[in-house]
């Protein structure tokens, strides 16, 4: 536990340096594709009201990247899927079937009550949905966009080719495993009010992260060297 605590402290020190390099955190509600995003990278989401045990340092609640298999996926392309739609026929909505982040936040919002049985019956079902289903889901999609859009995040350029051994994947896996409290002595526990405590997935509730993959792994501290190179 002591070693993990030390690695967490080092990780958050590196994120503080990354924040300086980024010129501060951004929010998806205030972001668009014309903001000079790197082609490839990793991202770290925080959440209002969520802090480390010191009560001051914002706590990371999700880590992600994009396209680790050969693809034309970009960092902004992935972030925009999480953000949702600004225009179109359902402005402010989105597609939770194309973003696992939106899916989990939506399930947690469903658990807070006030949603119709029609929405509960279709949320998360299938890889696509007809227009009438998407119209019924639109209020929840909009609520998901509002929640995710309010979450500050940092990003880092990692411009390597898509592959299973990509440094982006190394950083994503390592950071998630380090931050996760699943089946470990808890460090930097989520607040009692954290929305993720209402998630439908047990691993989200117990890990303290809006992630499912890699939360049960033990971290390899060498990933911190890769993060250090990004911000050095």
C-alpha cells in the first residue's frame, strides 16, 4: 500500500506539470475541434466535488485513449463522442452507444430516478437504435452531456502508431490500474455524493472510476516513466 501511495503521489505531481503545459484544464462543454488538439493522445477526466484524501487535489475519475487498433481515430474524435452533439435535430444530446463513458454515466443517472420505463427499457441495448427510440432517450442523453461536459480534463499528446504495445495503451492501462481501488486497500476514495456510486457496473462503484477495463489489474510503476517523458 505504501508503494502504491508513493506512485499515486508521483502520478498526481506529473499531472500538475501536465496541467501547466496544457495551460489549464478544459471542459468538453467549452471545447470544439478547432482548439489545436494533437492527432493522438491520452486524457484524464476529473469531476466537480471529487478530491484526493487531502481534500484539495482533484481526483481523476476516468482515463482513456482511442484507436489502439489500426484506425483513423483521433483524440478529438473520441472526446467529441463523449461530449455529444452541439447541433442537429437533437442538440445537446449524444450517442451512448458510441461512448462507453456516456453509457455508464447514463445508467448512473437512471438510478437517481425520474426517468420513464421506456428509457430504462432501451438504454444500452444494441449498437444502434431507430429514430423513435433515440428521441425517447434524448432527455437522458442531454443530461449525460451536461454531466460530462462539466467535468474538467487534461490531455497529453502521444503520437505513436496504433498497436497493442502503443505507449498510449501503456499509460492508459497503468493509470487505470494505479487509480483503481477495486479489491485493494482504498486510497483517495470517491465522495459519498459521487454519481458513480449509482452506476450499474459493480466495478465502477468499487474502483472509483468511470472505467471498466484494467481496473482489476496491478499497475506496473514503469508507466510513470512514460508519463514523465510526456511532461518533462
